[in-house]
């Protein structure tokens, strides 16, 4: 669906490449009209196929080459178009047009992804989510290729292949798919203590988002902003979702993977089709260069975040995603993000992870897309004009005119010509460097424990419980005792009682110490003493911003509400509830014992969205059961409706019923807990709405865990 009001320069550019097949004759790739695409050319109807059959050859040839290599990481992704708008100029920090011109609507293309799984793997894997934004700015394309967590597993690009090889399916049997819960990953993690911080984020609810629209995004690395005088500031980029940050429980994640493994992809697509455009605000943490060394951690270390309580996030603009791609392959699959794509006003730092990424992404596109001319694929084309002397090679799509393709030249009047800094020419920030060439790691990167502990301390009790369950699940899937034991010791560096609880679940003891495998983790050249993980420090007791308990709870927009109905349901109560929910932009779905239509007590027909046979409780945020004896009796006669309620209760969701609807609660696990604060019997829809906006009633967690479904 296109929103014409918000059509951007990029939309207009892409439209030139769109091909509409409506009312068109089928042709070959040469434009020849085709009269039979079902039968090959044969010597007699029962004879051999003829080599002459160019129609068959073209069709099969194309088919044979329809797949390109999937991304080595972030293979599973979903994307959308939109725009970015600036609230106020920040010219004192950056000269980038996107950060100074409030009149602009900069087109964006955003791709979200999981990291470890293959292209067809489940959306609900416990994993980091990619959050890659391509800004098509007037001064060139800027890619902010981030994640939904503010830190990364490792500190140096050199370790990336090791990390990825460890988390990917094991090389002998290609098991498990899209899962970190296996020996090789924990072997690596437990030997590489710097991973501990990102790892606890993955173990937290952040690893299983409710929706791609309900995740934060982070640039992770410290970047630089450069103003027009050439003065630099350090910066960290944050995306804050308007819908708040919310997650599902692990039990739901596992079940959603079976019920709808495209859950996140569908959710993003449907929200945009429904005109419920997801929005994020862009926030900056800006640090003067003079303050580079004032923190208890190194700004260049990508395993560290800057607590928002220490450097507040300044909100400067918003991003809206308002258009689904026209074609998955052409756009979502072929989009190529490069952290090296920057524009004047933004620059890199020496973060050793970022530095490695500057090489990797351009390189990987070659094997994925097959030609270094990938920037000419429509989705990758800048909206800024391109005039380059880098031209020849596979799949050149343009016809560059003239006699020269070099600089300097006099034959083309010196064109394309160079631009000065003032004219918008990119100049790298002139950082002063005076150092020895050395293959090592800065000692200031050696604190691996303070921040995972800060994160854990900042979580609400229910979040801590989820972390404990996640560690127990993941390590429970490992087979090697020595790996689990090393992990328990590491977890104890975060919190003793957390490690003890996990150990109890594993039937193990937390070891007092382990042989610290430092020279494996850091490298034999490093000074081992310098690189011992340091004792954890407490430089901040808690950082409330890290907890999802402090996110937004002010909307139920796009929440999926299941109405359980059968013939004879009470229309009056149904309508009151439906109207109230839809007024808040929630999505009401009718679930009945069968497909087609149901008839209410006023003999009107209502379209059923899904029969109970084809859907599951885990796909909804809340449940409502209207009264009407006949309807409720029909629901009670199918045990799956009771399972539906039990699961919603187990997952701490809000449930509302009217009149006879209460009988359904009585037949379920809710029967004994009708005083629960998110259970509503004949109550005003407003109360139900408030509870849905709260996302879950975590106070119920202890009871809910024992509900068998
Ligand atoms: Fe990536 N990463 N990465 N990564 N990454 C890729 O590039 C790599 C890192 C991220 O939707 C690949 O085009 C190295 C951090 C996202 O298309 C590859 C290192 C962060 C995406 C690659 C990192 C990311 C990728 C695979 C360590 C968050 C998906 C396909 C030095 C700040 C982009 C591709 C999309 C994709 C390499 C670390 C985020 C192989 C070597 C840190 C969101 O080039």
C-alpha cells in the first residue's frame, strides 16, 4: 500500500523500475509473446524434448539461478520503506543535511533480522535482532547498521568469524537451526569473557521481542559527529519505539515458532497495510571529545553502553515506516547495507569492531550479489547523483558517456571534479595518532563484568526470573559438563544467587573458580596480566532505562485481541467491547469453532477471522468472551477453547468476559484466580484496555508457571 502523501524521492526513483503485470501478455525475457508455457517442444506428443526449445531452456535456466547466497549472518529479515524527519537542527554538533534541515523528509529503507538462523528460520528464535537503516540523503547514502541491543558480543573484528562459527549450527551435523542453545556456542562464550554483557541481554526478554515494532535500536559503536567548523563530538545512536519495548515469554516463543514462524514478518507487514505505521524516535548521546577518558569504561569498547543516567539521550527526530516492499527479493533480499556508507557530518571512531565492519560489508555483497555494481540495484541506488570513474565490471546498468574514466584529466575538463570540505566534499576527521603498530587489545577493554551486573541489577524481579530461566534452558541443552561449569562461574560474576539458581536447575554446583583461559580469549601476544577480566565495579547502582518495566505502557494500538464466539453470542456486549478496543486502534479478531460466519443473538452474520482449529492463543495479546448461553456452551464443548484461555492466563495476558462468558473462565485455570488484576468479569472495557496496555500482569507469574497446557 502506498501513502501518496508521504511519497519520497526514493519512492519516485523506485517507481521507475517497478513493472506492473496487470492486463499484460506473457512474454519471454526478450519481449516475445508466448502462446504455451505448459508444454515443452517434442518430437511427437510422446517423443523426446527438442534442444530447439528456447522457451523451455529460458524458463528452466532462469529457475536454476533464482537463489543467491543468503547472508552469512542476519539471513532472516523483513523490511519496510519510510522516512526520517528532524525535529530540530543540531548544527552545533553535525553539519549533515539530515541533522540540520528540518524541512527534509529523508527516505529510509529499514531491514530487521535475526542473526543466527537461515533465511527460512523462525522469527521467534532467542537472538539479537538486526536493525539496519538506510537513509537516502541528498548528500549520499548513510547506513546506520545497528541491533536491538546496545552492546555487542566481542570487542575486535578479528573474533567475529569465531563467534559466528560457534553460534551457527554445528559443522558436523548442521544442528541446531536458529538457536544458541548448544555446546559450541557456550564453549566459545565461556572462554571469551567479553561476551558476557551482550549474552545477558540475549538471555533477557530483549532476545524474544513481541514485535519488530516494539524494539529499541542502537548503533552500538561510538561514532563521531562533525560540525561545519570541523569540530567533533562522540555520539551513540538510539532508536526509541513509540509503542514501547515489549517481549513475549519463552513458552510463547517456542509455540509461536510452530503456530506462525513468520509472526514478526506478518506483524510488520499487517500493521503497515492497516495504516498503523510503526514509528521510532532517534536519540543521541553526545559526548564532548574532552570527556573521552572520563568514564569507567572505554568509549571505543563495543561491549559497553553509556547508561542514560550518565549521558541523557537527546531526541532529535522520528522515523516512520509507511510502505511495504513491492517485491521481497528485489528489495529486502538485495538491499546491501554498508557501515562504511557515511555522509559529511558523521565519521567513525577507532572502535576495533567498527573498523573491521568497514571492510566486511562491502566484501560480502560481492559473493551475495555477484557484482561490485550492486549499488546500481534499485533499492541500493542513492538518491544523490553518482558520477564516478569506478565503472566497468559485471552488470553495469548505466552508459557513462565520454572519453575519460580517470582523474586528473584534461580531456573531460577535469570532470567529474573534486569538492572541497565547504562544498560538501567528504574529509576524514583528522584524529591525531602517535602509536606503535601492535597486535593487542587495550587494557581499558578488560572490565567484562561490571556492565552485565549493572544490567542484571537494573531489571525488575520478573525480568530477572526470565533471565534465570533462559540461562537454565540454554545450558540445559549443552552436553559438556566442563562448559556448563565454566558458564556457571561466569554467571556468578554477574550475581551469585542467579548462578546458584541456574546451577540448581542444572543439578550442578557453581565452581569457586575456574582456570581462566585468558590467553585463549585474548591471544598469546597480549600481556596476560593486563587482560585478566577485572573485578567488577559498581559505578552506578542501577540504570532504570535498561529495564522493560520502565518502558511505555500508554497504548494498545495494533494489539491483537481474540474474541471467542459461536452462534448466539450476545451482540450488545460484543459491540460495546469491540467499539472501545477499535477506538484505541486495537485489532479485533473473531475466533469461532468453525470458519465462515457466526450468527449473533440478534441473528446477524459476522465474519470469522479464524476457526479455532487454525489458530493459537499465543498469537494474541488478550482475549474477550462475550455472553450468550448458546455461544458459551458451544465454546465449552471444544477443549481447545479452554486451552486457549489457559495459555493466555499462563502468559499473564488480560482476559475479559461478560455474563455467561464467566462459565468459560470457570472451566479453565482462571476459575480459581478470578480476583487477578488482569481478569475482568462484567467490567468496563476501559479497565480491560488499561490492562492490555500494561502488556502483561507479571504479578501472576508464580501461579501462571504451574498452569499445565
Ligand atoms: Fe554485521 N554483518 N558484522 N554487525 N550486521 C552483516 O553483511 C560483520 C556487527 C548487522 O539487514 C553481513 O550484508 C562483522 C555489529 C546487521 O542486510 C556481514 C562484524 C552489528 C546486519 C557482517 C559485525 C552488526 C549485519 C552479512 C564484526 C550491530 C544485517 C550480510 C566486526 C552494530 C544487515 C551483510 C541487513 C550483516 C559482518 C558486527 C549488525 C558478514 C565482520 C557490531 C543489522 O558483512
